[in-house]
C-alpha cells in the first residue's frame, strides 16, 4: 500500500530543495487556498508546460473552490475535493495509475461510480471519454407534436439542426414560456 503524503509529515525546518522549489514552498496552498504541490517526484511542469496530471488536478481544484465556479456550471455547486487530493503528489500518483494511456482524451468524473456524488476522491473518481461524459450530463426533453406523438430528446441542439427547428424556441417550449414552434408543443400541453 502506498503512503499518502500529508502536509504535517514534513519537517518544516528543512529548507532544502525538497521543500522549496523556485523560491516557493511546495507546501503553500497556492491553488485556490487549498491545493499545494507537496513533496515527491511528480512534477507540475514538463518542458516548460503544465503536465497533463497537473492541468487535470488544478482544474478539479478550481471547479470546486474558485470564486468564479458558480457562474460557469451549476453541477459543481457544493462540490469538494478530498483532503488527500489537496496534495498534488497524491493526485498525480493516482492519475499515473488510472488514466488510460492510449493517446485519447479523457475527463475526470466524480459521479459515474456514485450517482449524485459531490466529492472528488481516489475512491469516487475515474476517467471517462468526453462522449460518455456529455451523455451522462445531458438534459432530457419531452415534447409532443400536434398529433399527440411524444418524443424524448437527449440532444436538443442536434434534434433542432436535423429537423430545421429553432433551438431557442424549443428551449422556451420545454420551460413553458412559449406555447409552440412549428407544430411542436410541451408534453404538458396535450
């Protein structure tokens, strides 16, 4: 079993390259006042660019703790990161063992294993394809045509493009703020 690296296990009086890097302490909570690099072999930069593991980690921290998080996506309201993952070294170790190495892009997901989960942690997260992530987060729409035939739509934008419909009008119908658009009405209208 791997040792989990915590902030309090480091001798703070050691002022050497393990604790300080580039004049900054690896134990300073520099990412949203929560995340810190920690002491270990996982680097945050490779060839002058942020590593993929670091990008994934810092984006996760920012989704949960950034001041602007609420304005971007309501699905991250009340989300948090497990204390163990506040240390980048712990996250990078998990990332190295869990991220598929097939050259494709993947998204870090917190709620596929546990529906409705609000915590990013080693026990709750996994990597999924962008397509699967999009499908799992899509809203479903129920609409009817004037003949009374109802349809469940999982990708409203695509449905509108395919059927030459206004996406904005169809959204208003689903919210109940518009009664109809090109023979389509809310499921509650019939």
